[in-house]
C-alpha cells in the first residue's frame, strides 16, 4: 500500500528531514526571537507590532499552504477563518468573557463548524470552481460581519482590553504577546511540517496528483481533504484570536476577499508546497510593503512590477531560491 | 576599453554624500528643538481626495507660519492609511514610536480612527482629528488626549433635520450607504425632524447604479430627498438624479455629498442642490477670504471643508505650542492650551466642549457656479448658532 | 413593489447584465481557450473608461473618443500580452494570479498618479442626452437604453463570430480541447493574441459605455472583476452562451434583490432590523446564487467540454 502511494505521489513531494531543509525557517525564527530586543534599540512598539502582524499572517499563510501546496485546494476565502477567530475574540472580550481559556475553545469550535459546513459543500467542486465557491462563503461571512451593528458594523470594534490567560493579565505586555505569537508560529510550522511528512500528507499529495488512483487504493479523498480543510481553518482561526488581541481592534476588513487574496499571494510568492514557502512569502510581502510604502506614497508603481518580475524570474518562489542558496553553502562547507 | 574617471563627478558624489550626512546629523541635532507633527489620512483610492485636501490645508497654514510653530521648526510627516485598518494601525505606531511625533493629526474616516484611537491615546500622544468625529469617542469613551476640529459626525444631518423642520417639510425620503456612519446620519436627521420619513433606504458601499432608488423616490410622495453619499457615490447619485428629471420635483438635501471634492465631477448637475456643514468657501470673514485666495493660488482648486479643517488644525496646534512656550513635556499644560483653542478659526466662532469636540455654527449650503466657471458651496442661512453635540453630557471629562 | 419599479429594475438589471457580459466574455474566452486566469481583466475596464475621458478632452466628440479609446485599449492589451502574459500561459494558475495581481496594482496606481484620485466624468453624447417619460413623473435616460442595445448588439456579433467564422471555430475548439488545436498545426500564439486583444477591447468598451453613467475612478474595475468571475463560473468557463445567460441572471438577481430583500425582511422583522439584514442579504445574493449553482452543477450551467 505504501509503495503504491509513493508511486502515486510520483516524487516532487519528498520531504527532506535534514537541517538544510529547515535552515531558512530556523534563521527567520531566530531573527524574530530577537525582535523585542531590536525594538528596544530601534522602532519600539512600531517594530514589535509590525513583526507580530507579520507572524500572524505567516501562521495563516502556512495553514493555507497545507491546502494549496499539499492538497491542491486553492481557497479564496481563507481570511474568513481569521475573521471568525478575531470576531469570536472581539465579541467575547466585549461581553466580558475575556479569558483565553474560554475564547480559544470557542474559536476552535466556530472555525471547525464553519470549515465542516463550507468545506463539505466546496469540496464537491475542484479547480477554479473551488476557488470561487470558497470566495462565496468568505463573502457571505464578510457581509454578515458588516451588518453586526451591535459590534461596530463596518466601522469595526475597538477592544478596550486584551484577553487574560487563566485569569492572569499576561497579554497586556506586548513582549509576552509577542512570544506567544512566535511560539504559535513555530508550532504551526512544525505541525504542518509533521503533517506533510506523515501518511496523511502523502495521501493528500497523491490525491492532488491523481485522485482516482488514490480512491482506487481505498482512501476517501473527500474525508482527507475535508480534514485538511478543517485543520487549516482552525489554525487560521487561532491566528485570528491572537490578531484581535494584537491590534485591539476587529473589523470586517479582516475577512475581505482582498485579504484572502493576499494570503494566496504570500503562498505563491514564497513557493507553493515548499517547506518554508508560506513563511518566507509572508515575511517578504509584509516587509516589502512596509519598506516601499515608507519611501513613497506611489509605492504600488514599484511593488506591482516587482511581483510580475518575481513570477517571471524566480519560478520556484522565494523558498526555492533560498533552498538553492542553502544547498550551495552546504556543498561549500 | 577605456576607463575614464571624472574628478568632477566624484567630487559631486562626495558633496552629496556629505550633504546627506549633514542633513541626517542635522535632524538628530534639531530633534530636541523641533516640533514633530504626524498626519495620518487617506490618500489612496478614490477617497484620497479628502485626505489630500486635509494635507494641503495643513501645509498652507504651515507655510504661512514660516515653517515654525511657537518659534520652533516643524517637521511634518504625512502617512497614508490606505483606508485599511491594519495599515492605519501600523502607520500610527510608526508615527508614535519611530518618529516620536508630538501630535498625530488624523483621520479622515471613522473606521480608521477606531483602529488607531487606542494605541495613540494610550501612548499619551495628542490625537487631533481633522475630520472623523464619531459618536463612539464623544460620550463615555471621550479621552483627554483626543480632540476633534471638525464636528461630531451626526451634526451635519442634525442641521438638515432642524432646517427641514423649520421649513415645514412633512415627508422626507432618506438614502444612505449601508454602514455605521450611514445609520448614524438617519439618527441625526430624526433628532430635530418630526415629519414622516416615508422611506429609509440603504445601498451597499460603493453603489454604482441608483436608478432603482431613484424610481422609488419618484414613486413616493416625499417632498425632498435627504442623502448622505460621500465620494464617487455622490457623483453618481447626483448625475442620475438629475438625468431622471427628479430635480424639478424634489429638493435635494445632503451632507458630504455635494462638496468641493465632488463638485469638479458633478458640475452643473449639482447646481442648486443643498448641503449642510460648518463652513463654506464664501463665508464672509477676512481670514477666510485670504485663505481661499491663497489656497486656490497655491493648489489650483477650490478648498472644501477638509482643507479648512486641516488649516485650522495647524493653527490650533500652533496656538497651543505658543501658549506653553514650546515646552511640550507638560501634557496637562498642552491639553489646557489646546482646549483653550486660542486661534482665529476660518469659520469664525470656535471653541471646544468638555468632550473636546467643537462648539460652532452650522449652515445650510447651496451649490453655485462661480463667475470663473468653478463650482463651490455657498451659505444660504445659519441653522445653528454655537451648536454642541448631544453626546458631551455623558463624557466624564 | 409596484409594476413601475419592477419595470425599471428589469431595465437596470439588463443594463448591469450587458456590462457584465462585455467584461465576462473576454474573461471566459481567455480562461477557456488559453487556460489563463487574468485578474488584470477588470483593469482593462478602467483603462477603457480613463482613455475615453482623456480622448474626449482632446476631441470633444464622444464617438471619436470611443473609437480612439477602443484602439488604445486594444494596443495596451496587446502590449501587456506581449510583455508579460504570453510568458505565463504555460505556468501554474496561481503564478498567473500573482503576476496579473501585480499588473492590477501598477495600473490602478498609474491611473491615480496620472489622473488624480478624484472621480472624473465623461459627458453623455449630446444626441443621446435626452430622456423619455417612462411613467408619470419619472424620466429614463435614452443613454441607458443605448447601453443595453449596444451590449446586446455586441453579444449578437460575438455569437456570429464564434459560430460562423474560422477564428471562431478555432476558439470553440480551443476551449473544448486545447491540445487538439495545437496538434492540428494552428498558429496557437496568434490565436491567443487575437483572443486576448479582442477580450481586452470588449472590457474597454464596457468601460467606455459605463463612463457617462458611473464615475471614473482608480480601482473601479476591481469589484466588477470579482462579479465577472462569478458570472463566468455560473455560466461555465469557456462558454460565451453561458457567460451571456449568467451575466443577465446575475444582473437581474443583484438589481432586483436590492429592492426586494429589505421588503422581504420587513415581513419577518421590525423595520430597523430589516434595514440591517436586508442590504447585507442583498449583497450576498449573487454569491448564494453561485454557491447554489455549483452545488447542483459543479462545473457551471454550460460547461465547455474538456474543462475541468
């Protein structure tokens, strides 16, 4: 059975477990760990909040790559899960149930339910039809959030306090929140890495290449895909809870289709299905936007062509380029 | 291949590098004695015209002050919130933390204000809104570090309601986009209007085709339309309303719909339509005349309320800096100086209420074509004298 | 809802439908024939509108401005195809998404930098500037009728082109089975260029037609692009017939929904809740429609054969 599966995967998805494969990510995590220290010297809360936003988007992008890179399911509604988590946190904090011990389970349940219902319907389709139906569900949630006038409607909801953790007011300090987000990011990276290397990941990849064959081997492609969809949704939902706490603000724009599009762009820019792709894509995109927009208000005149050039000349995405560099260093060493 | 080396070019490069270095050192050295003002407004996309006016108004005031406030050099940093909450938040953080500004002037839109309000006020930096004045921060959430130089958002529609009541209008048709500010306007309108609102319609934001709504207006027996359609929506509504021939049957009253940012596109279609706010370019005070003339000479377009409020904000800050003798370290003193509002506003009477929102006059305006072919709003009558918003009572300050 | 309102809404729905069709036609062909996802298609709509405004400023003549704008839109479309898009035909769909997204950012910003952020207008041509009395007390502009007629005429022309010309036959064959067409020794690159240029021009045409009714502003094509995608998905990718029917369907559902949804909600809720739920529901309707169509027909109403 396993051999048949490997055959069906027909290479390409092999996961290398050596250090070289995760070196770029380890480097990024190490640099991120120094973030609050660097902020002391330069930029202050501006830098930490920028890095936190970067890490949260990276978590969402990593979860999306589980769908796109491994499962071939291009979800154009992934931001809906971030928004769901963020709104669960926002509403519960406003209503006085501010503890993470209550909010997290609630957000996980909400994301799971939304993922199961929309996933079961969406997975009847594939390819571009899947893209559009996930967009449809995302839009429905977006318009629902916009009409929640008790919770700010389109204007969004300002959170006057952050979540507590088992009754302790840990997150009011940016530094604690920062490391909580970093740990979550590393956890997300490791979880997706483990899933990719597991039998689950192999079935998912095999089904991407050749679903009929995987069905013939006795796997239910639908249940594997739905499971992946739920896992990715929950991960993004958790990122949403943290995002609401970081920004102290929740608004419908968190789940607009433009945000879902940005997540796809992070995944593609970084390199679909590559171990470090989504992570590097998210980091690069946020950093690039921030740098360019601080130089000129017309920054999109530069940013747009840069994206085009990346597609044309860095065909394997940023992670592909990074892997090539690592490989070269390895040989030299 | 020949290599050539130009001493001239090398020297030039060195000079530029030196100058850049000097400039960098200069900024560091000057830091201690310069006033830093960060402006956070919307400059991208179609609503960018509003932020552009704010910036231009502020800049003009700064120029008239010789680039100094209270005798100190001013460093003026402009950031674009792109009308995205997360961008607004990040830019606000960058102004507070990286640039350590003394004042943040922003925002244009209420939802951007909601995103940046907490971090800016919490850092004990003064946040002065040149336009957005939501009810959220006017009542129990009013803040010692937050000032508004425009109005409380509902007030323009309260003005219309008051006017409609006085003019004896019995049946009104209300139209607004489906978002918080739109629903707030309906509430504002009803505050003084006791007649019947025969229909209350909400369209999606960015609505393109108003003909269905216009058909409903035509079918209704309303005497007048009361609408809030900012930006491009207002341009389309006015054109389509005019084309449907309704302008002959129904009066067109509005707020943020026919103003100097939309008139260049609406042109003749908007002439005769009504608006309501705290100012118009033809307000007859010497300061205002000078301002409008200088503004048009410098930027080539007619200033709207956004530009006026940008200008006034700069003058307000200048007055406060002067009053404390340039010492911005004593926050309580700065707050008291701001609250005193010891400057001549372009709109005449101006003072701050206990919630730091303005107390000022409100007018009914009408669109007119000037002799030079440009369009502007002009004052028809004063509706409110020294009018304060209704949320101030619940503000504990 | 009165009959008058219904009549007007039908006309409005039809008008939105034909504009959507003009955009969707190019999109569905480019996607169907070349397997190319072109997000920048909506920008072509904006480019058409801006070009018309610019040329009107020079010529002061609507038809002349329209012709010049169409030619320029075609030229810009072909230039983009030559510079960027043709390098992407054999790439992954998502690479196409990323690159064409870059093109959107660039052109939207360029429009803003060149023409400024304020909305612009294109005057209605004088010979269409009148209105007629639709019902007592309500005028309906001739121009809007002209938009509907022009849109339907283009649809008919397209039908003839696709059904009865050699290029049309190749296009249909290409949508159904691309490998087959290239195996037959057809110059596929030239075919792609023709289809692409034509699609860009159609979207530009929609922009020119829409300019006198709507305001011309940066990013005006972005939301329409998403709706155009909804149209081609409902219609079935690669099918002109499907795009036409779906465009009218989406146009009507969206327009009628706006008036009906709030009224319908008033039957179940009090007025203020209905005013909140109604418009939100109205905005969702086309997405609910798409999800429902895909639920029952996972490849749209009229899928061109051979498409996944």
